[in-house]
């Protein structure tokens, strides 16, 4: 989408393009940090207005309790309303907003991957939300897995951006408290697993274990540096909505409220990053209050004018009206209004006295009328609640400026003791801007004498502040990396806006800074036909948060303010390069210790080191074109985000004595798989055979046990297409039909070394490593392939590999030279799966297949290597253990060990392990 030029970050400041989230510093380290606007929704909107790309992850409960608590599907109606609001916000402001829809119960999965929100995609998002009505099979309410899955998905999309900053939020809906259910049957143990990654070793098979798991989840969510702090320090806003229907009990939402907002209404806190308030929680009891909860966050940065009055009895009245005053600076208005009783007459009176009745043609039916040069569109969201959008159709509209009133009327006169309320979003057409800030670099010691803070329209055109009819409040505040604030402008005089002001950086600290511009407008007063003077309406301030960097003096080199080490599964040793520019010398001393703000427990010693750049004598030269190489290591693996900072030294050329310390933030996303059952051969070698056994014997033993287990299996080969990151089957969202599960495959009683499923051969490859995991290769002549397994392909990059337990996996197949959007998917379904398990497979295909296919098509153009030739013979190149590409997602449901079916071998540590659906577990248990 188009973005006004004044929103671009200054050249050289792109490294600081991470907007403050939740009021913490753009840098991660603890200590004073630039403060964000006063509420989380304001801060989120200011981040977007400052040039960031918005990622909104809708996280929706799918637990079975919704069948009773939300039988009227209020969550679907209100979430659809939220998306409509967000889409309008994006379109009207020319802003970049991406949406993902995910669900959680006992696991976490994604229904709709990241989708740019716009006129051409909003119907797809609405359709996904409409499908939530059927998502009520979640076995429990696992807050930890829900939040961790969201964290990982948001971290991945943020890491994929190089030039743009990210403004990220989770909109989290649930109908109940955190809960874990014991697995009391074989089917439950198989389908849902018996361990949680945050409580290793606890088998979830009893009430006592359920209590232990719940306490472990709560502790890891709310400990200092725990999951809540990891999300907050990763610059993610949380907005929670709780449906307190007939099934809810007092205290059910205490935990989620504290996770979201830092502190709950009972005074209990969660985590240590609490100031400013990190999020907002809204409690709702029915569809109407749910609509208001979602309305409060549907227009980031546009907090509504909230009014509560009574209901007019018998005839329309002024004293119970919802009143607001517009002028030429307010081109459109959005209203959500509701009454305690339904079936009332509702009307809006224009400034010229014309009254428009909002006739209810039926819930959910949009209506548009055009009174007096305006466009008025409204929809009855329920029998009690109406949403209205009023837009000024013509600039010269005499009926626009003045007093507007909305009123509910009860013709029966039976509701005098009832109330009505409204959220009125009045969008101003003006925003604050640093008019001449484009292209500037800020250095310690600089004094800018001509900084112009002015006004622009939504399109970025500069505006003369003298033309504003109402009153104005304007401020510009600079906060440096230590938290020190400097007020650059604070005025109600329009003559002070749009003229030069001084910015003195003599005492500013090196590092990330935040320039917060805030514009408050009160519309011009109005006079009614009877001569009554009506004060103007105070609009919610328009706030823009511009991330900046205050650099060292010009003779010093410039380093980026942050580094993302990416992600790791299992043992952590991640490498990264800190961008360096300018002239001078950069190094990281051996003695430098990282400051950790938030991290998973049990990581042990966390270190960040620089290879070969540990002092002024072996530093990285800024003009070499190379960055500072850094390595992050931990003593053990974990699950979550590691957020912290490290002190980096910079010095001018030839003057190491002038070295200055610069704080650089870092982040990494870690994944720790659940304890995996050891591969049977490895166990035998370690416990029985011991060292020194002839290599040939090991190969023979491995060959004996390497078979596809004899479990019931069905297979289907389905043609699909990928359009706008959506997987389509015959033009609709991919789904498996009943016929797909009837195509059964016969597996011998002792297991199989090869199978043919839907014309595709599956062949066991033992590999060259005598104690490594065997794999199943997908053989499809003339087609390339990649699987859903953690090890997606062999070294060729175009031949799929599956685990021995091929059940409940899938493989995408593509013909080289064919359109990149056309493919087939081979789905291998265990014969003992229930409907909810099949839905989980469908979700995984819809979420991950586009990325798998994109990588596969890219790999088709890569010429074969020696390793790939070896792989064709051995299954894995003799001197290599990792595949050409692998995933930290997907599913690999295991078979329970039996005498005739050996356990599924664990993936090699170097090949990565599956994250599964949510926090590292598979819905079918552990592998």
C-alpha cells in the first residue's frame, strides 16, 4: 500500500526501525526506555502511524465449552466486526496490516496464514472466521501453548523483514480459565500426548498431574523473564477478550487478564515488565458487550468517545441523545451504539435538523442511505446493537458541520430504567509530522535549528494549521535510550506549528530514541436552531511514534541497534552479523556479558561472542564492508525467546583510546522438542551391544528394524493450487472428504520396506549412518517432492523424505516447468484417527503447504551436487547428516511401540525436530 513520504525513516536510521512496543525501549535491555503513549492501543496505533507494518494475530479459543458458552456464535459475529473495522482502518490510512487467524485448545494451529488485509482479501479473512463456528473440539484450554505458538509465528514474520519495522499484536479470545485434562484412555493418550514441553517428565494421566501441569504453565507464564515477559520484550502487544457466559465462574479470567495487562482486577501481577501497561483485557458477557470489546481495539490509535445515557420514552428526546460535533477537520465517523433492550426505534439527527431512521432490515444486513450530501451506512449487528459509518460525501456540505445526535426511542415507554451506550470514533483528517526529518542523521552533540513539526493530511500533504476551526494541542517529545525526555514543542498556538524549532542533542545518549508527536483537536463549537451553544467534541489525539537513532559523533562508526539471531531447535549455537558502516573500528570484548531481559528456564550460561574481533587490535574495520560476526550460545536448549543486549565498543580510526560503548539488543527464538523415544537400534547399541561391535553387524541390525509399521493406513493424492497463500481444492479451502479415507493400503504384519500409495512409491532408506534414523523416500518419477516431516527432503532438495511412521504425514509433488501454483498433495492418514485429528491435518496443509511448495520449486533450479548423488544411493550423504531444508513445524504422529512395530526413530539433532502444533508437541503424542 502507498505510504506518505513523511513516514519514511531517515537514511542511516533504518537500523532503529523497531518501534517501541508495550512502552519498552526499541532496544531490549532492562533499564529506562522511551515511553510509549499512555495505553497499549494508542501505542500500537502510533507504531503503525510511524511507518511500521502491522501484524495482527487473531488467537481464538476452540475448546468444547464454547458449545454451551457461545451457542449463538457471538465470537464469530464480533470477530467479523473487528476485521471489518481493521480493514477500514487499513484502507482509509493507506496502512500495511497483515492478519493471521489461529486457534487453540489442547494445541495451537493456524487456519489462515499471514494475509495482507485489503479489499481483495477481506472476504477470505471473513470466510475463515465464519469457519470458527465448527471449531469446538479442543480438549482443554492451554494458555501456554497458545501464547508460545503465537510468539513463534510473530517472531518468524518479524525476522523476515529487513527494511521495515514491525508493529505486532495478538488479539486473544477465550471463554474460560486455563485448564488441562488428564488423558485417561488409550485414545486420548495417543491423540493428545501425555507431556507438555514446559513440564518435561510429568505424565498428564491423572488429576494430580493436571494440577501440576497447570501450576507449571502458570509459573512459566508469569515468572520474571517467563513467557509473558518474552512476548512483551519481543515488542508484541496483547489484547484479550474474555466471554464470561453462563459457564464462567468468578476468577476464571484472572490469569489471562494478568498475562495480557500485567495486573488483573484482583491485584495479582504476571511477569516483571509491567510499566507501562503492556496490553488491554476486556470482559464481555454476550454478543453486544463482545462487539464493544472488539470495537475498542479495531481502530488502533483511534480511541472512541464513550457515552452512556438513557433511552427516550415514547418520542425522540435531546436529553438522552448521544451527541457529537463535527467540522471540516473530521471527514468521517464510526459509531457502535447499543441499548439494554432490543426492538427500539433508532435515529440520527443531522446538524440541519433532518432526522434519519435506522430501520432494522434484519441482523447482519447492511443498509446505505445518502442524506444531505453524506453517505450513511449501517448494520444491525444484533437486535440491540447497530454499527454506523458516516462519511462526508462532498467537501462543501453545509449539513456536515455542527451537532449530530443519535437516540434510541422506546415507543412503548417501558424502559425508563434502562441504559444505552455508544463508542464514537471521529477520525481527524490531520496528523502530526516531522516535516523536514526525511534523510537526516542525528549525532550526539548536534544542534538542529530548523526542525519543523507540522501537520499533514492522510495522504501526506502539508496543511496550514491556521485553517483549523477548532482548538489545537500539539507536542513533540524526544526520549533517548536512557529514558531522558526532552520536550521540543508543547503548544496550543497554531502559529507555533509548522515553523522552525531547535533540537539540542548535546546531552543525548547514544542509541535508540523515540520521537513522539501528538496532535489533539477539539472541533469548533456548534449552535443549535434554538440558539443553544454546544461545545466542540474533543477528538482522541493523533499520535505518531517515530523510532530514531542518536549516533556517535561523525568520526565514529555506526552499528545497527539490534540483531536477530534467528531460531534454533535443541542445542543453541546461532551465528549472526551486526551491520557496521562509516569509518572506524568495532569489537566485542571477551569480557562482555550479555544482559538478559527474558528467556526460557534451564538454558544455563548464555553467551554472545565475536570471533576474531575482541579488541582494538583485531577489530572489524567499518569501511571493510563487513559486519561484526557474533555467535549466541547457551548451555542447554529451551523453548521461547531469548531477549537481551550486549555492549559493543566503537572507536575512530587510529584512536582506540576514544572508544565508546554502544548497547546492541539481540533476540533469538528457541524450540525444545518433547523428550523423544530413542531409536530402538541406538538403544540396543548403547545398552546391550556396547562399543566395539563390528560395523557390518550394526548395519544388519538397523536394516532388520527399519520398516514402515503395520498400522492401518489410507492414502489420497489430491490436486491443489495455491492462490494468495491459500491452498485450494477445486476452488475451495483444502479439506479431506470421506472418500479420501477409504483408499486403504495393505501393510504386511511385520511392516513394509516399500509401499505404493495412489501410484506413488514409498521406499525405506536406511542411510549410511549405522546408528542414524532410517527414512522413507518418496519416489515419483518426473515430479519433485517435499514432505511435512522435519526432514523435508534429501540432499537433492527435490526428493521427499518421511519418517518410518508415515501415517498422518503429507507430501507435496510438483512437475518441473509447470506453474509454481499447481501441485498435488499425497496425504497419508492413520486409520484410527477421529474427525478432529483429520481437521488438524487439514489445518497443517493449509498453513504450511504454500511455503513447502515455494521452497520445492526454488530447489528445482539448483544443479545436482556430489552430495545429492550420494544421497540417491545412500539416503543421506556419508559425510552429511542434515537435509537440504527442514522445518520446525508439521506433524509426525507416532505409533505406540508394539512387538511387531518398532518405535519411530527420533530425528537427528542436526536435522531439527518438529515443533508440531503449538509448543513442540504433536496432537498425537510424542515421537
